[in-house]
C-alpha cells in the first residue's frame, strides 16, 4: 500500500508562508546540500505529487522554467517528470507535464491510489488540501522542515479546528543551515 506523505517547510513559530501567497523567503534559510539530497530522495520515492490549485499554479510556474536555469537541476528534472495530481474545482487546464486535474472527492481519490500499491504519494505545500487530508485522517506520515526563523505572522500550517492526530516521531535531521527536518508517523491512521 502506498503512503500519503505531507512535506512542508514552516517557520519555528508555525507559518508555512507569510501574509501573501508565495511569501516563502524563509525557505532560503533552510535550503542547502542536505535538503537538496532529501528532496531528490523523496522525489525518487514518489509515484505522484499532489497539489491544491494555488500551490500547483506556483509550483508549475517555477519548476517548468527551473530545469535549465537553476543549480537544482536534478530536483527540477524530477519535479517536471513525476505524475502530478491537482485537486481543483476551478482550474480549467493543467499545462505542467504529466498533470491530471481532479475536481471532486480528493480524499476518496487518494485512498484509491493508496490501495493500488507502488511508491509514495507526496503532498507539497497545499495547506487547504492538506487540512482536508488531516481531517479525513489519510496522511500516513508528516515530514516538516523547520526554518530557523520566527516570522511573527503569516499563514499557519496547522490552523485551529483541524482534527486531532497522535503522532510518533521517527527521525530528526539537523541541517547545517540551522534548520531541522522532523518525520512523524500518524498513529491514528486506520488506512495505512
């Protein structure tokens, strides 16, 4: 059975972005060779990348141009080649390579994919979609990169009112940038 894994970077005080969409300047504080290796390892273990519309649009705009322009050539190559699913009721077309739009029943569709077996499914960013998956208890694992900064305001990764989940810490990886990567298993997940 495939695992559904959340991957996100947040600040020490819990924000995954600033007050505006794509205000992610703190990502530069955690990025380095260790996180690049982790990114490549995660992408190589993925059958699917899953996004909500807003994250999809930002990721597509960045990664479709990044392969030739960035030092993260291997990350860009993988991001552009792995099959992607975007959950959106409003997106008219998806031009990023290997993308499928699904308009309804996000959790049901992910559960079907999990049952098929194969490599993992990763949700990058996508806080609203992630909230749905948290509330429906289908995440198997949470991987959170903590950037060494207190932002003071922004959009929290875990908003008030989401479902309670008991997690088990399975690993910590301190980074030379001052950040840390935490991996937790979801003890409440009955599907995984």
